[in-house]
C-alpha cells in the first residue's frame, strides 16, 4: 500500500511540476489545420519543439483576431479560467488591431494599450506571468506600403505576380507603425517581460534579403506544392520552415528575459509530430532527409511510431518526447 501511495504521489508531482505557456494572438502565432497538405503554420504552433517536457504549450491564438475581438468573443475568458499560479501567458497582437473593421480596430496609446493592460492585470490576478510581444514583421520590400485591410485574404492570392524592380528596394519597410510600440510601453509601465519580436524578425528577414526571405512565408510558385496548385504570395503568414525559424529565435529571446525558462529551452535538428507542430509528420521522411555523416538529433512527439530504417552512413539520435512510444514488432 505504501508503494502504491508513493507511486501516486510521484505521478501527481510530475503532473503539477509541468508549467503551461498559454498563447494568445493572431494568425502569425496560431495553430493551423494541417489537412489536405496545408503548409501554413503559426510560430506558436511550432513553439513546443523548443521547450522540454516540463513546459506545455497551450496555443489559443486564432486567425484574424485582434486584442479587441479576442476579448469580445470570450476567447480570453477561456484562457483566464485555465491559468494556474506559475503559468505563463504570451501575448502578441497588432496585425489585426490596425485594421479598420469596427469589431477588430483599436488605437495604439489608448484602446490597444488598455487591452494589453487587461491581459497583464488579469493574468497576474490568477498568479500567472504575462509576457508581452510586439507583432512579427511583414515581409514588405515594396517602397510604398500596400493597402491591405485583411491579412486573411492573402490566402486567396495566386502567384507570383510580376513586380517591377522600381517598386521594390533592398530594405524592409515597416507596416505596423505605433502598434509595435504599445506592447513595449505597457511592459515598461507595468514591469512586464517584453520580447521585441518585431526587431528580431526584421533582422531575420532583412538578413536573408528580398528573395531568400520568401522561404519563410507562404510564397509558392504555381504547381510547386499540390495543396496550392495556383501558387500563393503571402508576406504575412509562415510556412513550416518559417514558423520553426521564428519559434526558435523567440524561444531563445524569451529565455533571455525570463531566467526560469532558460533551462527548459531545447534545440534539436528535426522535430516529428503527427499533429503538425514539427518539421515533419513522418519519422522515416525525417530520417531520409538527414545529412550523411553529420550527427543529427530528431525529437519525436506523442504517438506510436514505427522504428525507421537508418542507413549506416547516417549518425542519427532519436529522442522520444512524452507520450511517444515505439510500435511493437
């Protein structure tokens, strides 16, 4: 009986020892439907790959939402009811707050800031730890900012459209204005950790340059991928590769601001998950794509997995995350 009680206590301790990162934001952060070969991902969808099993990522970000609509639709209340002392709330809005529609629009310096303060205050009231992020950059090398009232409509584009060389430059042009300043101001005012996601992603995309930065986004030629036969030119939303690059950078940046999270940050060469949070859905595909002769670590998430065939010229280490098991022969 004593051994049984000890086992139960240990099990409870392990469960309670896990800290949750709740995420609230827009489509650049959100989980995506992966059916029909959809390659779009939010950086929050990939974030679990960059934290160990002591951290659980619970992503509530939703396409098209602003700080205003997220509150008014009751989505914030759902998150608030779940927060336990010691949990984190990652807050990132702005892309849709700047849109003119009345159900989404807020003003930086007034209504936008007050919504951010609300998230901070109410998170703290529950014993949680708020973290403010400003918006990730849009990939915009056009000299004149395009007038786009709805980023979600970019999924309906085909591409690429020929753009005259004279219309583009070599430098990214900001599209967010004061909306990237409000989170920083509120963080300073309320003593909240702040991650300058806009600066980090600006440096990333500017460093890659006008052409290579397209690889981060849902930017595909006609016929390039089966799920988008007509192609797409979308400078806002990330593809699998882009979501993982950004999630990795923002995990590191958050750990710098919050020392308690540093020991939980992980970086593996590849991630495999059936729910689409990894680089691959299939373990054998990940193994096949691993470079020859180079040590490669592959983390595998929850589910039952068939052991892959690994050629002798590959040096692969497979790490099973919580809930991942091998299929019995």
